[in-house]
C-alpha cells in the first residue's frame, strides 16, 4: 500500500474554500485532508509544501496538441503530448481531433482510441471529436450534415472511447445525431455556428449541454431590420441555464470583458477553461514547424500565427497560463475561479472523483510555485512531474 503525505500547503477546494492543511493519499486516492497527525501517516512519503497552493489537477476538455506534438498525428503524437502535460499542471485531458475525411481516417480514430490505455502520465477519459457535423468550418473542419450512418462508424471506430463530440446546432439533421450521442452517453458540445434561436434551443432540447470556444466561430446574425437587434446562438446559450460554456483564456481569442459577461449570466459554475492549443503551446517564443505546410510563430503574449502571413493558426495557451489569466481578470473568490479548470470540467464530463480535493477523490494534484507554475504534479497518487531545480 503506497501512501503520500503532502503537508503544509494551502488546500484549494474548488468552489468552496482555500485553507491551510495537509493531504493524505493512499493507493491513488485522497483519504484525508485538513490537519493530519503523524500517527496516521507512518511509512508515508512526506512532501513539505512550504505553504504553497495545492489544487486538483487541471482538466483540459479541448486541446489539439502541445509543444511539438499533435494528437491527430497518431498514437506517437498522443503519447508524446501526454508526457508533457504534467509540467502545465494538467492531469486529465481530452485529446481533440478535427476529423479529416480522407482514406483511413476512421482507422486513425481507432488507433488513437487503442493507444489511450497505454498512457499513464495523464488521465484520458476519451477523445473529443470536433466535427464532422458542422455548419461553419474553422480550423479546417469538414461541414457535413447530420448523418446517423456515419456517426455509427465514428462511434464504433472509437470503441467506447469517444467522450465528447462537438457539433453545430445549424448543421442540417443534427437533432437525431445529438439524441443518438446522448443515448451512447457521449457529451455533446455546440460550436462553429450561425444558428438562430430556434436551432440552438432544439440542439439543447436534444441533449447538447455545453458550448466550446464560446464566442469564437459563433457568428452574430447581421442587423437586417435597422433598430431591431438580431439574436442567435450566443444569446440562446447565455440565456439557457442548461448550457455551460468554455473559453480560450489567452486574451487574444476572447476579450476578458466577454468572459465577465458570461460569468454574470452563468455564474462561476457554468464556466470552463480550455486551451484549444496546438503545436507551439508551452514552447518559448519562436518559429516552429507544423505538419500543415507552413510554420507558426509563437509568443507568450499572443496566439500561434502563420509565420509570414500572420493569420491566427491556433491557440498557444497552456492551462496554467489560462488559469493565471482568469485569476487576474475575474473579480471572484479564487476558489471559484479554480473550479473553472478543475471541478467544472470534471462535472461536465461526469467524472465524479476528479476536480475535487476531498476524501475519496482521485489523487490528481498539483503543487504550485509562485507565479503559478507547477512545482510537482501527481496523477492518481503517482508523481509524474517535478520542476527541475534551477
Ligand atoms: Zn478545437
């Protein structure tokens, strides 16, 4: 029986409070938190937190890659990316794939799904497939109408490891697709849309529960009748208490004021942090190769851009930086902001033992240095990252 005592930390209980204390971990789970006496910890490995923050690990439900690796490139890319996440405080991830409909693409989904059980450095509840049933392209995703036959092929290729599918509420015939996904207990996100109120409400009625990279690729309807304000997917989602939303909190994709507006509509419980990151995220400023026939320019204050044409090529955000930005931008108790990267995504995915700091929860933990960089990261009680001493 392996046990670990992390003592003298500030415990972040997402959504609840931050207080000084210790955490006792046994066999991958938290067994006690608070002030823990020496008696119950005999034989435990002891880590002194020196008064630093200890939080549940961050959960990224929308990311395409990190550093030099892309999940969609295949099992090697997936395994390489998984090894890098601990340094950014990420302990659970949904590798996100934009399906490219060409020969062998279903086989690729099968290979990626089959690689998941061999990953131990991070929890992977399943894949997030962004498309192909979309109304508006974006990041090269296909725009197919809802197709139950094709959906069946995708679901079976993923062999039980499809966690999330993102669809557009205005893709033709999307309602039966959403219903079918819900029957399979696959979580449905909405995105890439010009949907009107009725289409958005129909998608939510059918079982969609969340809007991903909210505001981005959610086109506002144009004003046709001067003086009459048009409404669409953004207003429907903000107004509907069934839907939560997520943001690429890099300061480029979404203005902090737009995030604050959503927080007012949804409360802290309805907001999730994502990265939507690609190659270059987490790397120092520079120019990096991609598999897309061009290079990307990455700098910490910006997103990834085409190296010569300068257009947005994706996000270079990492979850630790996103959390630091939210903590700076939002005037909320910090334990509520921490929930946006931990408890809220866990609840969205139905992961009852994740995103919490409480007895019975999985010991996915991060000890944070000043400046919010991970000093230590544990996944299921196993140390997977320790910051090198400078
Ligand atoms: Zn994406």
